[in-house]
């Protein structure tokens, strides 16, 4: 059904308010900007802002629904013969190549990360969104694999995959916040991503296994025991 004039104007108003709010947040920090200031800058009333956004945090997280849906779409778009992990590997490297926002690799993502990190309420809100993403992906994996209600595998897979993606995105943001250019961050990010996805594909079996050391404490105890036996016989 074609979008009507009223719906289009409401969508455009919502987007304009969100864009203006984000600009203020990026320039001054989330906690330093009030909803009233956003309303004045957008030339609307405070009530109008709250007609479109339930909370101030909603102004910042205006892509909430899209962000929750993206992992599900990646899962459903995997190619014939492609595993779940392989689909996310391909999608992540595509995001690196295109500097796409979906994994926080776009220009300005480091500033976004700083604004979030400086605001406890945004940290909590982004954490809640990550939990929603994980739950939505777990449900989708369960549907695709016909998993039983008591099968933890879909939830574990969703947690492993999205946790890995989040850590990779954080790694890139931290490097840029420390003053590194994208050109210096990218090679290390690619290497870290390759290692991370390899671990997801193969599992952690044997990872970090301690090597046996000759002449260790166990060997010393054996030698002492033998010495005591020799003394007793003597």
C-alpha cells in the first residue's frame, strides 16, 4: 500500500527530530542536552517530541528496530550450503569493506561509542538492545533448525555470534578513540575477525591447553619418593 501524505509527513517529522537530536548529542554529549533543547532546535513542542519518542534515549536509539532485525536478516539471507557462522563472517567483512554502520564500522562510530560510554543511561539502553538482538536471533535460529523448546543451542549460538561481533566492533572503536586512523585499525581488525570466526566455526576444543613440562613438580615428588624407598631398603 502506498504511503499517504499524512504518514509521509509524520515519518519526515520524526526523522528530522531524530537527526537534530543526534547532532546535538554528538556535539555536546547525551547528558548535556535536554529534550526541550531538541524541541527548540527542531521548531516543535516538547509534547510533539514525546509523541514520536517515548524517552530521551529513544531519540538516540532511533534505529532500534532495524538494529534488532539485522542479525535475523543476515541469518535468513545465508546462501545454500552456508553455515550460520559463515554468513555472519561474510556479512562482517562486507561491513569492513563498505564501512557500514550495522557493525559500528562507519566513519564517526568512535564518537558514537564515546557518547554512549559517557552516559550510564545510554550504556544501559544499548545493553538492553543487545539483549533484544540476541533473543530475536536465538528465536530465528530455533525456527530455522527446528530446535526443541528445551534446546539451548540456538541461544548459545546467538550469544557467541553477537558477543563476538560486539567485541570486534568495540575493538575498532577503541583503536580510533586512542587516536589511530581507520587505515591503521583495519588490518588488525581483519586479522582479529578472521581468528574470531575461525574459533566460532571450529569451537574451543584444545584452546589454551597447558603443555606437559618435563621435570615439573610431579617429577620432583616421584624422585623424592624413590629416594625415601632407597633409604628404607638401606
